[in-house]
């Protein structure tokens, strides 16, 4: 047998790798067997990405989730990461699960240079973002994951967040980033306020029903539950394992900061003021969020009407899935993904319905939806880098 050589291309982790193999000459006594000596070059040059990304606040949960999602994005590449308390450290030293990522070390906000950045994910704490974003170059596309720009009414922001709004002029150009509802507005936006996790899980099932006049605006009751990661990475006594494990904790009763955001979105859909009863609960799990919504149907409306309206609204959507009739959504089934699973059920009380909606609070409830929004803003298919399937078990 004569010596032959061949090359083949195959997909590695989000990029092409080249393999060169040489088939060795075999001796007559080994005829019928093939020995292949294969050398794989694993140090291929990292391809240039079209959009250079800055992640402000990369040492938090939402920042690390952005980094994880961008690892397989073909067009977005991280060129800047900030973390004031972790400045000078690598992402792998802060989050060991990201040690394989070849990324720049984190720097303090005051030391940032945005000349090598096209777009920014701002993953900073509430109350710190407005002044920072106000100082960013106007050329940047920005998705803000904090709550600092979600409320259009700055007096409402001051009431619920206990401090003055520091960028009222900037607030006027902000687009709220509930992608499936405001996609067209997001396309031309420079600054997008990424929705909160609870408001995402609640508005996605309710907005289409409100717009279709299928439900009453009164007596909407929302019982919502979240994993502990929703409280952030900061060290807090209330979030210790011994405080959280083997129990359920209701918090922010009647005064949770997501209430005005939920009511703003639902009121926009109704063109009328809607007030809801909302109680969140902290669950002894890391990820996941479930909102169980109790509501009154409009006169003459049936459960099947609600189901059909949700089906029509989301049949062409990538990330909102209406389950088969009778199937109960579970947080386990969306874990690690950008999906929202929903379904509607008849209540035992005539004229009432129960809707269940589940998301991963760190993905569709935060970083995944942020990436979905930036895809739209930059003109890429919005599912790019987001087709991770849920993790189970």
C-alpha cells in the first residue's frame, strides 16, 4: 500500500479545527490492517470576532453567565471585563468553571478603555449603573441587566429604589428589552433595559392575553418562586445554606421592586392601569423560577380560548414554548437554557384560570435574554449562541 495523506475539517468548541493524518505504509504481513498516526494541532489561532464585547461586572452571576454563553457565539468576542474588587484577576480564578476561556484579565471600571469595544453588557448592581452608562461613549450598543433603566417614570424609580435617578435624560431613549414583545423597537435601540427575572416569567404569558382582551384586569394574583442565585453573589446572612435549605421564604411582600416593572408592562399591553398582587418566595435551589398566576377570564372566554391565543402568539417563537394541554411546566426542564415553558389550566372556581410559567432566572431571566437582545440590536439571528438545551437531571 502506498503512503497517502488526507485532511479533514470538523467542529470543535465553536470553531474549526484542522486535523492532518498520514496513513503509514503497512507491511505485507499486516495486510488488511490500517495503522493511522494522527497529529492534532490544538493551538490554532483564535478567529477574529466581528463584534467586540465588554462585560461590566464580570465577577457576578449574570456576568459569568454572559461569559459562558458567549463562549460559543460565532460573532461576539469579549475584549474587556471589569470587576472592581477582582481587578487584575483572570475569569478562571474567580469562576473555575470558566478556566478554559482565553480572555483578558478583569480591570477596575476607572481603568477601562473602550476603544476596543463595540457593545457592552452592564451587569453591575442596581443604583450604580446610571452614572457609569451615562459616561460611556455614545457609539456603544448597551444592554443593561440592572434595574436602573427599566422604569420609564423616574419618580417611580425613586420611590421603589430609594434614590434619585442620575440619568433622567438618558432614560428617555431607553427601550425595554422583553424581546418577544418589543422586538421591533429593540432593533433600532442603542440602550436596552433588560427585564427582571420575575417580570419576564410573568409578562410573557400575560401580555398576549391582555392584548386580546381575554382576561380581566382586576384580581390578578401572582405566586412566584426563585432559586437563590437570583439574590446575587454577595455574602448575605439570609442566603447562607443553613438559612435557605429545607425551607421556603417569602420576601418583599407587597413591596418587591419588580412590582412596578410588572405593572408597567401589563398596563402598556392593556392601555389601562393594571395593579397586581405579587408575592415572591426564595426556594432551596440554585437556579430556576416559577410564576403561578391566578386570574379571571373575560365573560364568555374559556380555557381553550386562552390556550389558543398563547399558541398563536408563540408558535413562531424560538424561546417561548406552550406545552401540550395538561403538561405542567417544571423548572428542571428549562435549567441552563433560554427557554420559557408555559401552560394554562382551569381553576376549580368557575371563570378563573391558572397559568404556570418557568424560566432559568440566570438565562432567560437575565443573561440569555440580554444576549438575545444584543443579537437583535446587532442584526444577527436572535438565537445565535443561545441554543443550549436544558440541563437534566
